[in-house]
């Protein structure tokens, strides 16, 4: 039987993953969008969506690698 403390830790881990993914994705996509608007380059919405996904996944990978290095 699961205790309520276990459920709160799982929820906190889930929210931490979401925050890291969306945080990295939004920040990197905004930086790319600003750079392209200053250089007057036209990119499609698909390009920005893929950059959002890629930077979010890279943020998660880097956070997992950092946590792995701390715990070992």
C-alpha cells in the first residue's frame, strides 16, 4: 500500500520534469524567435515547434545527467 508521502514525491517529480521541459523549451524558442526577428528571417511554425521539443528534451537530458553526476 502506498503512503501519501510517496504520492507527493511522485507528483513533485512529475511537476519538476514538466517545469524543466517547458522552461527550457520556451526560453530557447523565445531566444531563437528574437534572433530570427532581428535578422528578418522567416521561419515556419513547424520550425519553432521542433526547436521547442528539441530544447525541452535536451533540458531534461542535461538535468538528468546533472542529477546522476551529483548522486554518484
